[in-house]
C-alpha cells in the first residue's frame, strides 16, 4: 500500500477513527491495533513476506529476553551474534544471493575455473533493509545494556512493524521508539497540525517534484546514447531531485502520520542540497541510516580514534557498506566509494565538522562564498548520483563520457512536449527549492515558512501545494524508489 | 481534537475555493496542460464542437451513425443524400460506448432517427475513455451527463477539466468558439452532417504495432453502456444496427473478436472486415481510417444492403 493512494487514505481514516475514538484509553489495545494495521499494510503488497517480519520479530524478542537473563558477557555476545547472523542472513539471502553467486562465478572464470552458476528467482521483500536494521539496533542496544529487553511481545512486534516507517524508514533506534509504545499517547493539537503540514510537504515532494523529475530522468537515462551533453547534465540533475523528493517525501509523510498518532520519529532529511561540503551533506541526507552506521559500525571499528590509516579505512568501509546496503549492484558500491573519496580531503584536513550550523541562518540570501560551496557540493553529489541511477558501471561511464564529449544546446532528440515538460519541471524545482531555502530553519520546508503571516496567507500557500499535487498526481502511482532497498 | 477537525474543515473550504480559482487561472497559461491533469481544448481534433452545434438546426434524420473517428471519417452524408437518405454522424475521437450513450441521450430527441448505426470499435471496449470525455467536456454542453461521465471514470484529469468547463459555462464563455471548417494543419474539412473529410489517398503502414497485438480485456463499464444504448433505442422503437468498420492490416489487431459475445443472433450486425474486401494500402490513409476511395465503396455497400438488415 502506497502512502499517496486512495487505498491508504481509506485505510488510515478507518485506523485513525479506531485508534483515537474506540481504543483511546487503552494503550494495549492501541498497540494491538497498530500491529494488525501494520501487518495489513505490509501484507497488502505481498502477504507471504509477513512471515519474514514475524520471524525477525520472534528471533530478536526471544534473544533480547535471553540476554536480559544473563550477565555473562560471552553468552550475551553469542546471543548477539545469533541475532546478527539471523537478520543479516535473511537480508543477504533475499537481497544479495544472486549478486554473490554471479560474481563468484565470474571470479572463478577469471582464474580459469569453470563453475556452475546458481541464481534463484528471488523477489526482494519491500523494506527488508529497513526493518532488519531496526531490529538489529534493538539487540545491539540490549547487548550494550543501553536498553532493557522488552517483555511485551505485542509492543515489540508493533515496534518492529510500525506501518508509517516500516518499508522506507526512518530507521528508528529501539531506545527511541520502543518506549513510546509503553507510554500513553495523547492527541496534541499542535503536533497534529504540524504533522499534517509535514504530510502535505511530503506529498508535494513525492508527487510533484520526484515524479515530474523522474519522468524526465527516466527519459534521458533510458536513451542516454542518443542524448547530447546538455540533456545528460539535465538528466542527472533531474534524478537528483527525483531521489530527494521521493525519499525525503516518504520520510516526511511517515513522520507526519506518526505525529498524528502521538509518536515521535527522528528527522531523516535536513535540507541536504544546501550543504556546503560533503561531510555536511551526509549529516543531512538519510540521517537515520548515516547515524545507524556511525553508532553500530563506525564506532565499533574504532571510529576516528587511532591513526590516520584507521580513520581512512573506517571511512571507506562505512561508505562502501552504505552503498552496498542500497542494492546488490556494483554501481551502488562505486557510488559509496566515490562519496568516500569526496569525504577524504575533509577527513585528512580535519575539516569534516566545519559546517554544522544552518547555512546563513536568519539571512534572506547566502553569502557568495557559501553559495559557491553549496553549488560545488551539489555538483559533486549530482555526479555521484549518475552511478546510483545507471543500470551498470558501463552505462555510468558511457553517460559521463557523453557529458564531456557531446554538444551543448537544445537536443534534437527531445520533442516540443519534452522541452515544455523540462521547462515546467524546472519551474517547479525552483519553487520547491525556494520554499526549502526560506523554511530551512525548520525540520522540513513548510514547518516555519510563513509562520508569522496571517492564516489566510498560510492557507493560500498550502492550497497552492494541494493544487499542484492534484494537478500532477500520476495515475499509474509510481512507487517510492527506496522501497526497493 | 475537535479544534483540529474544525480547522481542517475550514481549510478544506478555503482550499476548494482557491482550487477553483487556480483551475481558472491555470487554463489561461499557455502549455500549462503539459503533463498536468487538465486538458480543456476547444476546437480540437475531430470537429466535435461544430458537429454538436449543427444538430439543433439540422432536423430529423433517417440514419444516425454513432462511434469514433472511424465513423465520422467513414460515412459521407452527401453520398447518402444522393440515395434520398438524410443522415447525421455523431462521433468523436476514440469515442467509447460511454460517450456514445451520452450523445444519444443528449441528441436523440432532436435528430429523431429511424435507424441508429453503432460502430463497435473493439479497442474502445478496453479503455475507460478519458480522451473522448475530455473532448466532450470541452466541446459539448455541460449537463448531468457530464457528471455521469466524470463519476464513471473517476479520473483527476476529467474532474479538473469538468470543473473548469463548469466555471466557463457559468460565465458564458464555454460555447463561444467558432470552429474553423477547414484546418490546414490537419488537412481536415468539416462537411455538414458530421463528416470530416481528409485528402489523403494512401496507407503506408505495413508493420503491426506491438501494442495492437496485445489482448486487451473489455471493461464491464463499456459493455454495460453498449447494452444501455441498445435498450435506449429499443425503448423508442428505433432500429439498431451494429457494425464493425473495416481496418487495414486486420491481422495486427488481437481484439477483433471481442464483440462475438456482445453481438447476439437477434442483433443486426455487419462486420465489414468479413463482408467486404478492401485493399490495405489503396483504400485507407492509415490502419483505422478509410480514404475517399474506400469510403465510397463502403458507403455504397452499406446503402445497398440497408434494406436487408
């Protein structure tokens, strides 16, 4: 079930009514309702894969309880490894089996051995990378004694399968989300209004920005051999806005829905395209995944302690694993590697924590130096996105070669309708970026925008967003890109 | 919570008002329809605007042809007139049974035909018919049937266009267009009686398009509206003849036989593709449309066989 469909609208209206009007006074009933609704939500896509969530839930719940019963470090470590192997094992089988099998066969062939290659027709369960990481955070935190093991299976199951963020995050820490299932939820007017605004901003980001940009990005990437340099550059830029609008849009909707239910989820995007260097970009892009890797991989590996070599090694490991997390393809690994290379100069010069504030807070426009840094960072990001979007490394290299070797100007491959669409999409992106810029002191573009203006002006602005959403809503309901991860 | 719902409902009122204003402004921006869920184009392809405006003064007819562009490009009233028959062609581009029914409801009492000839274009049974609905909304009157079409299709593009058409109708600009009789960019000339003439003489399409080879499941909606149209005529004791107009490269179309179940033994039915042999290249100007030579053959054949139906 997708957030931007009528199916979800009806589903949520019924759920909301039951949650706040029928089960308002009993959190246990509310949790049962969340659990049932979450399984319906996920099963709507493919009910067979509910068993995977159930297995993951039962394994981690049981292991958590067992860890809580002992203080023996060796036993706790054994239980933790069991959890890691079970979760990562499921993830590897469904997501990476064919990748490893194909590459192993290629490797053997390279050294002169013939191997029978086994590939399976495996369907990738939606959101498996997200909920696997979320449950892993639970067992690791219990192992580290940062969190008491949950003794309530319903609560724990609801935490693992919480439908607003089940399939594409934010990847919540158990220590942040799980206790909220044990707390009485009250409907807060201000939270609900702000949550509704965040949903609206998420829908606008997805339906208007991501889907419009995606149409053009697909046209250009799918015909990249025919396109000139200008079109190829535009294609990469449009993809940058497609992936941002798509993923940030999903996160905003997920957070907004949770707020309507009395839950607080972590911020996942903080205006990443206004970053002044790559380190800042990664503090603002997919925050829940970046911090997950920081807390559960980078720091255990030694983090930034130790020698320079260790720092560099850990940085490369984090970025490459992050790339691989996105998909079983060398293009994602190269995308991660490229970001690590971007990051390296900042790390070596100790400037990776230089830009931690809001760019030019309280100012109407950025300083020229900041503006140039933002543009520079954006160019690097767009370049890396080419690898992320390309079908293969060869495709990416040909695409990049095309940018540098073909002509500029209006592309004869594009017809009048395509050119009109490019112009309209460009205007929409300018509108979107302007809103994000003037709202950059909030947690999402709309939160603080026009907040001191009269209500009619604010509502008029929100109506413009509704108008554009309904004007550009696509009937084929393009799914969210990050579902595949 | 009630304060939240109160604010939400108030916002929705403001939003609906501004949405209508937005649609009206949007329609004034050139090319704003590109990629958007809105398409209000008057005087577009097929001369529907002129056709429906001609009806009030046209008078009663012997035969009313109903269908898609195959019909308004396939039956020339001048040929029928020579045989003493007054006909009118009530068609629009890609017209599906839903729009055919609406047009029959709207104009049957003005044209009072003795016979209705209904073209069963197989592919129109498998589509919801957004394109012809938009054509009707922009070029024909706005009434309860406009809402019926919108409800049946429940498509944002249709609703947005209907909203604008309604606003345009209220301020009196909806029916102001004077459509050109001859459109040089399309090579189309409107001939009184609903026919659109094109001066093309040769069909060069030889290969099958991949899409036409795919089987497309007929929609229940369209089947229901076809049956409704038959019943509508039967109630008025109007003779109903179903036809399947000829197409070139017949074997390219996998949906040719979807009409078998619809066409009962009791129904008068002519499948021109089976009754008549035409040249795929010399009698058409594309796979769907007859050229002048093909049209003359088909119209004469139809007139000759009319008594036997």
